C-alpha cells in the first residue's frame, strides 16, 4: 500500500507551518510499521492554484504533478487542505482522503465578513471556495479530526463518506527540560490570533488580570489580531507577550515552566497545543467549545470553563494554583490520557481501519 501525503503547510517558521508538516511526517513513519509506504510532500511544490502571480510555475505544475504520480504510483492520496492539488488528484482518478482540522465553513463566513470585504479579494476567496467545493464533492472520504467536526461535515455533505481521523502525537518528544525564566505563579497561553471568532475569547482575561494581580499571564503567539489583544491586555503589569516561539524546542521550554496551561478560544477542534501541554504534565484549562472536551478529561486532566465566563476562569485558575497536589495529579493524568488515546500508533491503526473499510466497500460496489 502506497500513501502520498500532501501537506498544505508552507515553508515558514511559524508553529502552524512547521507543526503540521512535522506531525504528518511522524504519522507517515507510524504507518510504515503496518507495511505502508508513504511519501510526504508540500503540495505547493507540485501544484499551483489560481489565482497566482507565478504564471510560469502554474504552467509547469501539471507536469510536475504528473511526474510525481507516475513515479510514486500512490494507492491513496491524503491531503490536509481543500485546494487545487486535491482537485488534480480527483481528476487523475486516485482515491482522495481529505483531512479536515478546522471548521472550514465558519472560517469562510467569518473571513468574508471581516477580512475580504473589497470586491477583488471577495472574488479571490470565492474562487478558492469553488475549488474547495469540488474537492469536498469529489473526495473518496472526508476525515474530520473530532466528533464535533464530524457533525459539522454531515450538515454540509450529508451524502459523503465521513470518518474521524485520530491525530496522534509522539509522546517521546514531549518531556520536561530546563524551562524559561518566568515569574511564578504563572498561567501560559499558547495560541495564534488569526481568526477573531477564536481569538476574541482572550479578552476575558481583562477582568481576570485585574482580579488576580499576583498571578502572571504569559501569551506565546502572534497573528492578525495581535494588536487588538495587546491594546487591551498590555496595560496590566501581570500580562506578558512573548511573541511566537520556535517549535518544538522553545515550546517545550515554555510548557516546562508554566504552572497552568490555558486555552481561551471561541472555537477550536482538537488543538495540538492542548495535547502537548498535557503530555508535558501541565494541568490544563480550556474553553468548553468545539472539540476541546474530546482531547481532555474535565475534572481529571484539567478543567473546562464556560465561554465568556470570567468568574469561572478565575475560580479554576485559583484551584490549580492553590492545590499543588491536585495540579500535579491532573498533570500526570493528562500525560497518561494523551498517551493512551492519541498516540501515533493509535493514529496509524485508526487510519488503517479507515483504509480497510474503504477498500472493502469499493470491492463490494
């Protein structure tokens, strides 16, 4: 069995760019233990979608794509983006499995309302959405990364084949090391600020910072809405912005030092940082939205808090900072939970089962 894995991640240095490619490579290596041969590529190296200013690359991309397919001869192609690369796979008649990490339709709606307001940019996003529709329509199976997202996909594509993809993490890479120099007690946030629906929940910290002046809050991240967050929170002496951290080493240093990890978000599916924090034995607090409840255990590995509820957040932070024994136990529980439910082996087994089911159905039909 040959699996071609095409990552939509670019060649940047951000956690998002490096992290997605990094984890797909580890997933591919896990598949080899089940007699699967894989090849991991960056899709932009082979297919350039329209619109683009790279006309020459656009003209030559189809030749590169054809050569890639002819040389590797994949039985299945797995993509993590709904782009022109996936559409070329469909046209080539190769089974396409579409990995879906986020709420595509909500992000699209929000982008149109807030970012892409001028006619030209709206036209561009509409064109990209047309390609995405073709990819979703022609996919052999859509693979959302949590049950919450599975239900969302069903609303938009009720006739499509859908299965939940277990996104595993290599726990051996996540261990305590010498941490950063931070002031304690401290709460750490590790999240980008590129989608306002997600990011706006960070503003609940305004009242928390005021109510807990002796607790330090560190935000590691960056993004489009950074200034909107900093303009509100930087006036507090106990709030510190660290900017983006090099992944994974500096992230490990950060998670090794903080007392509590907090994911304050208005929407998320199964963020890797929440898994990684638990592997680092940090007690976690996460807003009870999206798929967050599927990758932590409330009252066992940490606490889920109500969206927009500052008092709930203050209460849960206070409990973890005051009860060191409970915090330590939750941290230990978190590592065990992620190791058992979200290991790379479980991820590979889950994917192999999806493959087997797909090909059995194909034979019957």
